[in-house]
C-alpha cells in the first residue's frame, strides 16, 4: 500500500508548527505581561495551554510568527523552550476519537493536546504532541487527516 506523503494544508512538506513553552513565576500579572508583550509586536496567539503549580506555570503557546515570538521572548529574558507540534484539522465530531484510535494502534502516546482559536477550511484545529511526530504524520495523512504547518498559520483560512 502506498502512503500519502506528509503535507500541510497547502501541500508543503513537513507539517509541523512551533510551540513555545514559557516558564513563569506563578504570580499575579505574569500571564498578562507575556500576552501584552506579544500583542505589542503584533504576534497573534493562536493557541494557549496553561499548566500551573504552586510556584510556577508553564505557558504552552502557538503563535502567528514563531521567529518574532522567539526574538521577543529572548529579548525580555523569559525562560522558554520550543518544540515541534502537529496541528490537525478536526473535520467532524468523531475526528479526535479517530485520531486517538490510529495513534493507539501504532502505540503512540499523545503527550498533550489543546485547541487553537483559528479554523482551517471551517474546521477546528487541534495541537498534538506525540511520542513520534514522523510516524504520527504518516498515520494521520494516510487516514485522510489534513495537517497544518507553520506556513499555514501565516494566513489561516
């Protein structure tokens, strides 16, 4: 069986986007300051997930312009990491369940997931981080799921 080549919604190779994990002290106003910094430089926040503990918080986020976001985070002395994540369209109410079924069948874990605030082709978009992105891309594209890449975020439709 021939599998589809992994492509983004715009038919480009390597359907990955960048997620930043920003480490903040768990104090009032820290998240607001981070978001204001991004907004001041016109970096749109497409998705956010806050993981909070008593002394710290990790803010996972996908932004419209990863290069500008990276530069802003560094310029403001914020501690952060970045990694590749998958962005997949959810074309129907059972799509996430189907994605999980395909990943479980390949013994892949979803380490974390959260929705984006944008839509693609009218469909919701979900951020996924798996054990093996390359295998996940091949599985999902072979089963007809559309994955988005960083270039797709530049002009979401």
